[in-house]
C-alpha cells in the first residue's frame, strides 16, 4: 500500500497495472477460471481503493485536528 501512496501519475498507473497483472497470473497459475480471476481482481482493486481513501481521510482528519484549538 505504501508503494502506491508514494507514486503518482503515470508511475502510479504503471505500478497498479503491474500489480493487477501479477495477481491475474498467480490466480491463473492456480487454475482459477477467467470469471473467478476477474472477480478476484475487481475485489482486490476495490479493497485497495477503499484503503487508500481511508488513509487519505485519516490524514486529513489528523491535519484538521492538529490545526484545531479550543479558545478558553
């Protein structure tokens, strides 16, 4: 996950495609059907995107909290 957070643009797209293709190959080598492979890759993509959004949201919340002070 950190690898994907640290790359952007074309480099991020290349990294993402490489990881998905590697997953596809591993599943194919295990004898999974095309439908099962497609389903697993889509589930993987969804989980990664959800985790990336969670991390981004956590970072924004931490930054907001760091800047927030109560006036007494």
